[in-house]
């Protein structure tokens, strides 16, 4: 009779309805957080069981000695020539004269973007101009 009264709302006071709703909310929240804590414990156990630390190599000294030799092979480029080339490239892409441009500084950036990222940047730039 009590559950039927809660379903229909007949003969139930406000305090009884609120207490039933509060109990239902607390039971639901405790179940959700209990399962989350249980899941967290299982994941921590997986880390303890399956995680293996990578082995460190003990001989990085020869590799470090080879890097400066490779750096010495880099050719020195005349700064004024490089700025002239950059100015000409920017002027050509903007369809303007080099007299309208002044490059104050430049810096080299690594181009290790994925192909889809390069395509998106190119498309964005082409749609703006």
C-alpha cells in the first residue's frame, strides 16, 4: 500500500516523499561512487601487475660524443642573403613588392606536424587570402 501511494501520490505527505527521494538519491550516489572506487583499485592493481619499467642504457657517452661532430657539418648561411630570400618569398605569396615589406626577425621552427595538420594549415591560409 505504501509503495502504491508513492507511485500515485495519493495519501503521501511532503516529508514522506522527500525522505524517500533523499534515500533513493543517497543509495544511487553510493552505488556510483562505490563502483568508481572499485574501478580505481582494479586499475591500480593492473599497473602493479602489468607495468614493467623500461631498462636504461648505461652507455650514452659515445652517442653524446657523436652529436657535436654532426653539428659541425651545418653550413653557415649569410644572414642578409637569407633575409632577402625570405622577403622575396613573402612578397611573392602576398602579391606585393619587396619594398612594402620589412622583415625584422625570423626563427626556424621544427616542422614535425602530421600530414593532416599541414593540410589544414595550408587550407586555412589559402582561404584567408
